[in-house]
C-alpha cells in the first residue's frame, strides 16, 4: 500500500509496517563497548539514530553503594546483562551499548555472534577527563568520589583506575599486550579513535551502507566557574607526573598507539574513497 495508508486512513503504524524498506530492522546485531570518556555518548547517539531498535544497558547510578561503587556496579551490571539476554525481546534488538567490558559480554553466549565496535581516546586525556567527570555534579556519586580522591593524584594512583582501556577490551588481563592487540583485531569489527573522530565516523557508517558526518557532541565540560580551576589543577599534576602516569597505564598507551598509528597509515587512502561517495560503489563491486 502507498502513502494512502496515512493520508486517507490515518493509520500511522500500518503505514510504517507496510511501506518500510525491506531491509529495515534486518541488520546484524552490533554492540558498542563504551569505554568511559572516549566521546562514546556522542557515538552511541549517532549509531542509535540509524540502527533501531537499540538498547543502552545501564544501571541506576544513584542506587549504587557510595562506599563501594566499583563492586556494586559490577554486580548490578552483571544482573542487568542476564535480564537482557534472557528477555524474549533480545533477538529484536539491532544495537546494544553500555559501559561493559568484553569479559562481561563474553560470559553470555547470546552475544557470541554480535559485531563489536569501540572508540579509543588518548589515555592521558581520557584519564584526566574521567577524573573531572567523576567529581563533577554530573556524577550522582560525586561526593563520595571527591572524598576518596581529593586530587587527581590520588585518583590516578589507585590501581582500579589503571589501564581502563585495556581492561575494557582484553580477553584476559594477564595476557601480553601484543596478544590482546591481536585479539581485538580479530574479535572487534571496528575500532575508532576520538582524535580522528570524523574519519572514524565515516568508516563505521560505511559498514552500515550509509554516508555520514559527525553530528553530535554530548556531555561537554560544564561551564561552571570551578571547572577551569579544576582543569588547570589536573593539567598541572598530569604534566608534572606524566612519566609516572604513563608507567602506570602502559598497556593503555601501547594499545591506543597501535590502533591510532594503523588508522593514520590509511588516511591518505581513505579520504579519496569518500569523494563523491565512490566508496559505496566500490564496496558492492561497481566499476
């Protein structure tokens, strides 16, 4: 049936069901492994705008135990994952996302064939941004975090905050970083880099058969008077203690450097493919 379904009969749902593209809602299942403070909220929204139904797997942060939020989060996110994978709606979701480590996802066979994507960010910048967010009023647990970490120095020295990128992507934390890089290359469909966000977005959306340019920027730093003072303080500590920070997060730096270098090597070949959208013609074998 044509547009008459809506113009004559006013039945919006029937119109959408009968006239949708035959491939709509028929994509693979994708899972965005959202490493904190990597422009992930922006990327998640970009993808959710074009792949539906989607589900962001999360917990109620306000209900976490303020004295032991790390363990409480791990417990509750595991419970949430079990709920999602056992739901009768699970097969209908096309796009999942969340602050979930690969090790969490791998515990559920329902995700065995899901296509994984993630976004990386320069480890030093990610770590600084993470601290600023954790003690800001945007974080429901900011008071507890600020009490535990009065300065950036206490934050970056706590082992729970070391190598966060690596912890999110590795199959086994005790494996050599070279093995983990190979694992990520083999298991993940796409790894983007925040510092190369425009080209990362174009490449990712080409996999969906779509042309796209970055549109969204979410959760920018709050423009509060104390924000600039905090940023200066964090930057000063990071600069003075940079060698120590790099040493404590060496796995993150090695992993990030590898994928950024590999994406950078392809830049000169990638951009011409997007000229006049020739990439899509070549992807399906057109001359």
